[in-house]
C-alpha cells in the first residue's frame, strides 16, 4: 500500500490585539513543539505579531486552531495569507 504524501504549505498570519508583552511568542513556540511545523514567530513594530509556519495542510490548520484556542483572550484580529516558500526553515523559532 502506497503512502499518501502531502506537499507542505506555508502561511503568514498577522495577529492583532494584546499580543505583545504577554508571552504570546513563547506560548506559540510551545504549541509549535506539539506539531511537526517549522517557521517563526516575531513581534512587529506596529504592536502586532507575525507568524510564518509551514507544514502539511492538516497539521498547519490544527496548529493555527490551537493558537487561536489557547490565546483567544489576546487575539482581537488575525489575517491569514498564503506565503511564498522563499526561505528554508529547519525548525520553529522565536525571532527578535
């Protein structure tokens, strides 16, 4: 029986709300350790947080759902974009 392969996809998510200075990036990195995802999370100068993550589509959807669930009190708005795979990620990291 052949294994079904799925091509990883990359998404960029911008989170707005009370997302800086509250452990948002660290919580996101902790959630990432529970999923086979690669990419990064970082604070942006405008007070928002940027997440770029790559994984199998099903895994990525669950990862984003877990972030939304665990940080529901902090997120006022999130914008999700398909992202170009222009950088190779080896792990998930917090960028400064």
